[in-house]
């Protein structure tokens, strides 16, 4: 901490200062500052997942459980932005929390899980997302939550907001007999994980089940085999009476969407990663700056360009927010979700493409 402050002084001594620089140095979380947060604590959840509790800047506008926040961190000198679901409802101490699972070859998630430390400043955006529960005041419906792997995070955020838990997220023992502050809610949670030790928030869900707050159906791949969505009704016999909220890998969500569509059942999903089709050939991506990046046909142009040090606009990184759109003036790209090819040339004029879900399909040029 002291070293970081000294380094910051040294950096500032070498550049012209404006008053905000001094204010940022002593109070980076002040009202009016660029929105940031300070990591307060890091708690391991499993061998490769951890919860980060963050004190957000004064201008944090709050969130609705189920929403996500975009976090910007500098990894090896490059600012990287990723989305993470908020894993608490609003807390009494005003802190927020995210729970990150380290992806094996990931850039940001291993950094957050294994290298982030209390005291570290991170960049934040305001919370967003529509994976939220409806108004529960009048005649609440019966719910089914289907969670797989790190997809449990937004659901835990919702559950912690509905039931009496402590700030650490476990069910409050003083409230066990009262069971819930959401009496009347009928919630079944189908929670899928590779194994019990790898189950993020498994213990919290078991505690909520034991207190009578939810009906938990835990499914571990190593014990029960991979969940066959077509047999979901065996696990949840009154499936037809429930509104389903699901979060997990693309394959499971695709299967659930097809299953629910066939039965005409309501479904809300939150997807962390897009499902992609077979990759195409790839090509070179040229930018106005003169930089040219060789990208394979499986990698989003956004990722390929960032890896080559190009500063790119981005948002959700999965085709939802349009925060990554850039004009393509020439060439062809392939939509990684469905294989559709988009082309641009002098005749068509610039065509806007989402770089987070588009791969090069031959040479192309972006106006950026
Ligand atoms: C709305 C939203 C909410 C999210 N909430 C959470 C959350 O609560 N907890 C959490 O851990 N993650 C969450 N994510 C995923 C998160 O934003 C990152 O995508 C993830 O942490 C990987 O980032 P990375 O930089 O480590 O990997 P990258 O460097 O971006 O990717 C490296 C490799 O990992 C693959 N990959 C990327 N994302 C995933 C993934 N989610 N699972 C498996 N492989 C992946 C890529 O295809 C690539 O091959 C959320 C994503 C979205 C869009
Ligand atoms: S970053 Fe959100 S659509 Fe591309």
C-alpha cells in the first residue's frame, strides 16, 4: 500500500497535475471522481473461485439483485473490462461483492481470483442487466432457479436479498426458525456443479434449504452424471407451474431454451459466454492507425485486437450491449454465434459490426 502511494507520487511528479489528480490521490472514491472501487477483502470459495468484497465510490447508484457490474483492471499494463454478477443484495455496509471463477486460459479471472489483494483500486461502471425478479409484493409466482458452475452467482445475489443472511452470506442463525423474510415464496433451485468441492455457494444453498427457505436439488456431475435437461421434470415434478431463471454455460442454456420453448414455459436466462459455431478461416484485421492484426476464425476481433495492444471499445463482450460496435469499411467478418457472414466494400459503404461476436472471415478493415 505504502509502496503504491510512493510510486503514484513519483508518477505524478513526472507529469503536469490538475487539481483532480491531487484529490484522486487522497480520496479516489470521492463524489464526482471517475467511478472506482477499493477491494476490501478476498475470500476463497473453491480452489479456483473467490469472492471480492469492494467498497464502491460515492457515486455508486446501487443495484437490483441479479444485475452485473463491469469491472476494469490493469493486467500486465493493459486495462481489461469484464462483467461480473453482484452476489449480495444491497448490504448494510454499502459494499458490493462479486464472485469470480478463474477460467484456465483467462486474462482477468485468474488475476482477480489469485492475484488481487485488499486495498487494490478497480474501475467500475454502474450496475446493469435485466436478469432480475419481478415485483414480489402481489401474488408472487413459484420460481425455479437453474444454476450451473459460476452461473450460481446472480441467483445467490437474489436469494441473499430475499432471505435473512449475514453480510458473509450465510443464513442468519438468529432467523433460522423464522426461516424467511419472504414468507410465501416457493423456490426450487437446481444447482449443477462438476463436484461437491467445486460447487460455488453449495454450502450457502444447503443452509437455505435446511432453514426451509428453498427446496435445493444439487446435481454433481461426478456423482449423478451430466444433467439431461429433458429429465428436468423428474427432479422438479411441478416444473410447469414455475417461472424459470437460469444461468450457466451456453450449452445448458441452449438445451433449456429448446426444452421450455417446446413446452411453452416461461424462461429468463443470463449467459456468461456466447455459444459459438464451428470456426471459419480467419484473416487480417487492419485499423486506421496502421496496425494490422492476424486473427484466427475462432477468436472475436475484440479479443484479437486487445491481445495485440489495440485499445478497443467494449461492454458485455457477448453481443448484448452494442458497446463494441465499429464501422467495417472493407472485407468480411463471421458472426461466431450463427456463422452469418457480413461484408463491406466501397459500394456498400461502412457497415457496423459487433467486434465481440465477429471473427475475421478473410481480410477486413475497421474504421478505428
Ligand atoms: C452478464 C455477465 C455476468 C458474468 N458474471 C460472472 C460471474 O459472476 N462470475 C464469473 O466468474 N464470470 C462471470 N462472467 C464471465 C466474465 O465476464 C468473464 O468472461 C470470465 O471471467 C472470463 O474472463 P477472462 O478474462 O478470464 O477470460 P478471457 O481472457 O476473456 O477468455 C479466455 C478464454 O476463456 C473462455 N471463456 C471466457 N469466458 C468464459 C466463461 N465464463 N466460462 C468459460 N470459459 C470462458 C474464452 O472463450 C477464452 O477461450 C459474466 C459474464 C457476463 C456477460
Ligand atoms: S461488447 Fe456488448 S455487444 Fe459487444
